[in-house]
């Protein structure tokens, strides 16, 4: 099972979510953009105290197992993610409840947070690492593919969330693919992959393309 040990890289630090340590600071990062809650089963929250109560009620759960994400460049707590549907016997674990503030989105820190969580899972002996999202959430589907997850299909009418039907798109990485993906992440996160303006020289999606065994047709950008 996941532990309470922090995970830290060059851009980001993940700590076990704690209401007293993180809730107010995370709420400040989320408050200006209610769209970050669109595809989550909770939120938006009308006040910092309301969000604090939600974090207090969920932070100590073992499944989902939540982390707060600190951007080491800005020094701010800017995101949340969790492990869930944790099955050590089957060797399967999912990453989800991903909520990145606008400041964290599309940054090396965001990518590294996902890398650190994936790395822990495979190094702990898991065989399968899953990503699931609302099928309407094309942004999440593109992110999964960029990060090296292979598309496995859509489960129709899988749930009802906030009173609306949810078809669920499934993606996964398996342990046999991890060594190649680890090399791709290491190459993408290396300082040499960024120019003096912080722009990537090579995209992670291009690096992971050879590892993915299937492509998501909804994730293909229209030209």
C-alpha cells in the first residue's frame, strides 16, 4: 500500500494531504478558476472553510490516498492527486482525483508529479497503472496519452456524477512498458531538453509514442 513518505524531484514535492498544512493554501490556488472542478465528483467550494472540511474528511483515507503537490519553483501548493482502486493482490493501482491549479497546469512540475507517482507504483511492484476520466474530458485524455498511457476503450454509462451521465475512458501502463517510459521521462525532464526560455526542445508525447500500444482517437488534435 502507498505510504505517507513524501516524493520529491527537481520541480515538485508531493506530501500526504493534510487539512491543517495544505487546505487553505490549495484553496487559494484553486479559487480563481472554478473550471478545475468540472470533471471531479465534488466542488467547486464556496469558501476556504468548506474546502478545509472536505480535505479533513478525505485526507486520512487509505483508498483514495491523497497527496498535495508543491511547485518548488513558485514555492506554492498548487495541486492534488491520489492513488485509488489500490489492489496489491492484483498488482493494479490507479492515479486520479487529479486537480492542478492554473499555475501548475502545463508545467514541468505537473509532468514530474505524474512521473513520481508512476515511478513509485512500479518500483513498489505494481503490474498495472491506470488512468480513467470522463470521456468528454478531452484534455485529460490527451494528457494520459502524452504521459504514455495506452488507450483501452470507453465504458458507456459507467457512472452518474453530479447528476449527469459519465462514460469513462480507460487508459493504462503495464510494468513491461515502464523501463522505456522511465527513460522517456528522464530525457524530457533533463535540463538539456529546455531552452533558455524554459520551452521544451522535444515533446514528451513524441518520446512516449513508441511505447504506447494503442492511440486514443479522441486525443488526436484536429489541424
